[in-house]
């Protein structure tokens, strides 16, 4: 495991430890952990899979899996919620060369700490036709 791999996993473990302090309260009160999302934005975790040259953390698929596993140990609901944001990046980034508009999109997400949301499994969104749907940035 490289130093960068270790640092990403350490970041996820640190976030998880913080999230664990609130997880049971959010579960009990049926509330969304907005402060956890804010912490992930501040820490750059929301740009985990975006290449470093575009302002992200440059994580690989294996990093993603190991980091999400760590995050889930602290708060499973937060790990699932951020998974929905991070999931679409894998196929976008795995292409041999990114289109310039994709690079701009990823840079914007990394730089401005935006969260994406959108349907990718419903036929109406284009996700099942291997055409990227329009995402909403939050």
C-alpha cells in the first residue's frame, strides 16, 4: 500500500470516528447528517476519485472501496449517501481520455466542493443507454 493509499484510508477513518459520535442520534431522530456531508466537503473526500490534476484526491477504485468500508464503520447511512455522489465518477474517469467538458465538470466539483445528484438507472435519464444524464450540483 502506498503512502497516498494510506493517507486516504486514514482520512476516511478520521471522518468515520467523528461521524460515529452522531450516527445513533441521526438514526433515532430520522435526520439526515448534513454536518457529515459538510465535513466530507471540507476534507476533500467528496473529490476522492477525481484526479489530482483536476483538484481531487486521485483515489483508485480500490481506495474507494477501502475508504467507503472505513466510513461505513462510523456511520453506514453517511457512507451510503456519499456513495451515491461518488459512484458515477468511476466510469467517467476510467475512460482513456476525458473530454474537455468532463474535465471542467470534475474540476468544478473538486474546486467548489459540489455534490452531484441524479438518476442513472431510470431509462428516462439516459443512464441505461450509456449516455451521461444531467446531474444537479448542490
